[in-house]
């Protein structure tokens, strides 16, 4: 029994050793192939690495609205190209820490559009984007967006496709309908009483 236990233990150790050798061999080339860390150009005092993040004061703006677009962790002292849906809307300049704030006007068309900020360094980590849902105008419901980014219906989103009713008008219509219903029931009851008398 002891011999069997020793045999199993030795076999397990040999198997573990055989599995460890290929794993170590496979890890070495991966370590050598690691991409070098991107460094912002002109960073003399310390090698600043970009890790850009772009932000917006709202993600549901309407066409023509002025929004604030901010960025952090861009390369310092560079221009950042800001686009919405691929359209250039502003050029921001970063401070010494790689941050910026810029006011931009939201362009047409409506729907889901990408807000992007691309730093002039050209580094892959010196850019970022987020999704905006652009509405037709102030106080107007957003246009439905289909899977391809187009409008989901035939309406233009301008609010002129039908009549709009306020709460007061609806209450008056309900009161008028109730009065007409009550008058009709009263006339019907009076007509029956007359026919019974006759």
C-alpha cells in the first residue's frame, strides 16, 4: 500500500514538472513582445503617458444646444480635435496636466452620434469617445433611433404632426361628454315616461 502511495506521489510530481516547462517557455516570448509604453511628445520633466478620457455636460443634448466638453489625461500642451458624428465642432488646447474644457454647439442630425476627442500626438491612448443621443430641439421629445442610427419612424420630431391637448382642455372635453351623456339618459327616461302615460 505504501509503495502504491509513493508511486502515485512521484507520478504526480513528474506530471506537474512536465506541465510547468511548456508554460514557462510560452510566457517568455510574451514578456519580450510587450508593447512599449506610449510617452507624450515633449514630456521632458517626466515621461507623461496618455490615458485620455472625454466627458460631456450632457449625453442627451438637442440640436443647436451649447454643451461643455471636457477632457483629462491627454498629452499636455497639445491641440485636441473635437468632433460630433464625424463633424469638427471645436479645437481645444490642453493645459500642462493634459486637461481641457471647451464649449461646443451640437450639430444636426438627431439620433445617436459619437462625441470624440483626438489629441495631436497621434498616440492610440491620446483619444477617447462617448455616445450622445441628440434630440430635435428644446422641449421636444427625442427622435426614435433605429439600430442603424436613423430615425425609427416617419415623424420629423418637430411636434407638428398632430394636435396637442393640454390637461385643462382634456378636462373640459370629459366634462362636456359627461353632460351630453347625462342629458341623453334624461331625455331617454322622459320619453319612456311619456310613452307609459300614453
